[in-house]
C-alpha cells in the first residue's frame, strides 16, 4: 500500500518561526564572538542569551511601519532584551544574518532530501536485482531494437541516482557557507574573528571573500543540482508512462482499492503519479534558471535576488522532497508484467534478431553492404506482409548460400543478448549483489 505523503518537518524549516530562530542563533553567536574579545561585557552577553526572544506576529506589525524585515526582527528582539540590545547586530549588516540563516535552513532541508535520495536508491537496487533477468525488448526511437532486461533499466536508474547523491553532497557542501563581513564584505565594522566563530559554531564554512552577500553561484549550483535530480525522477516517470500505455502494458502504477481513473470512463487506470512527477520537474528546472539569473547583481549587492529566493528555495526543496518520496513509492509498488514483455518481444516476428543475421553473413565472407541488403530485404517483407522473419531467411537462396538452417536458427537465441547482464550488474552493484 502506498503511504499518504506527510512531511511537516520540511514545512517547518521554511516557516517564519524557524527562520527567525536561525536569525537569532546567528545574532547570539556574533555576540558570543564579541564577548570572547571583550567587546561586549560577559554579563551583557548572559543577559542577552537569557532574555532574547521574538514574536512572529509582533515582527509583522513592526514591519508594516519600517518596511524592513531584519530591522523589524531586531526591534522586536530589542524590546525583550532592553538596554543590552545596543550590543545586538554590532557591526553586522542585514545580509550577514539573512544569508547565514538561510544557509542553515537549506542545510536542514538538505538532510531530509538526502534521506529521500538514499531511500530511492535502496528501492531501485531491490527492484533491479528482482528483475535482473526479466527479459524485455529494448527500444530506440520508441521502436523495437534488441532484447534487454527490465532489471537493466532499473540498474541504470540506480547508477544515475548514485551520481545524483554525489552531486548533491557537493552542492550541500558548497551552499553550507556563512558570512559575517559587514556592509560591503571588507570587515570594516566587524572583525574576521566574529565570522570565523559564528561559522564554526553553526557548522558552516566561511566565505573566504564576499561582498555584502554570499555569492550566488553557490545557490545556483545547489538549485541546478536539484534540477538534475528532478530530471532523473522525470526520466523514470516518463519511462513508466510509456510502459503503461495500453498497447505496451509492460508495467503500471499501483492502483489502490477504490481508486478511480476517470470521471467519465470507469475502465481507466492512468499513470497519474508519473505524470505529476514529470510536471513538477518543470517547476524545479524553471527555478534553477531563476537561480542562475540571481548570480549577476549590481556592484556589491542589490536585492533583486532576495524576492526570488524567498520563493524558489522553499518551493524547490519541498517539491524535491515530495518528488523523491513519491518516486520511491511508485517504484516500490510498481506492477510489472513479464509475460506481456515476452509477448511484445514476439510482435515483430523475429525482426529484432536482424543484427545477429547480419553479423553471421559477414562472418561467412559477405561484405557488410551486401549482407545489409540481404537482411533488410527480408526484414522489410516481414514488416510489410507479416511473414515470419526466420522462415523468410530459410527461403532466401542468397542467404542460404552462406548460412544453413542451424546457423540461421542460432541467430534467434535470445539468451545470446543477455549473456553479459551479470557482468554489468557486478559493475554496478559489486559486492552488494550478495546482499
């Protein structure tokens, strides 16, 4: 049974309460750094840490007047702290708090996505091993090509998700970066030791150099990594959509008891999860483009990126979490029809073995050009008239001059096409094959 999707922990990462908690964490860490250098009295630091708090509703009220979210936040926290609020935000600029706080949010969201990727990877491994030897026709241009196995498709996806995991780890490392360097990034009003302390305590790397903001190539890299992951999910979903078509029907989505596919046609069983995943991938890709456009800003900073990021980062991480969760469920509950796969292999009456015949003829001395003409001539007759390809070859005197009946029959052995599947699986899974 497919579980109903609920992920309140991802939504909480992006709510206002958590955002302001991250801001307050950054502000207090900065105060601690100042106190270590005796720029803030230790007693004042203790009072700040004890009294510091905020109220989301009150911040909203203040922001209506000041039209600045960080100032509204600081004003509200200052109301709770009292006179010691003079030490709050000392030498900092808004983006020190905004960017460092957002890095913490993205890092937390990424931990959920990382678990989603690992779950999808595990499901793909299990299904690939299960269907390793399930024979299926391979298709190129949507047309029957040569035999493969359904497990090969799943192993291919497993390997790609593995690369997605590696890319994601690198992107998370890149974006887990903080800065506390002041208005234009030159530490004019705040010493570098504050940045070093805040970032170390928060578990972030520090930007070796910045302007008023952390440079947005980091964010673009992260968003484009999400887009790549989404394209992997879309690849899987698109294949399942094709395999579920009535004329193909080699695999289909789980259809639960009581589920309905159409308001008009009671017989319908539609690939709705796969279609949803393909649609959502478009959103994440478009958000990645917006992140690329955020990289070029005026001089040391403008805020044209800010409004965009307030949308694309919550939306994309929430969507990514949802897509990966749904994709894992989709594959874990996928209905596979091996018998139908064999039926489809036989649809072309042996045409899929044409390359084996071609190579057998060239192996007996025919030129590639002549052999191609002979095989294609019989293949097109089979295609147009519905005749059995092997029988046509038996009757063709030009073919029989080089190949006897036994040699022709040997070209139609499906096991020949699958003899290296085990080797490929050992490459992909290695020792994991034994698990």
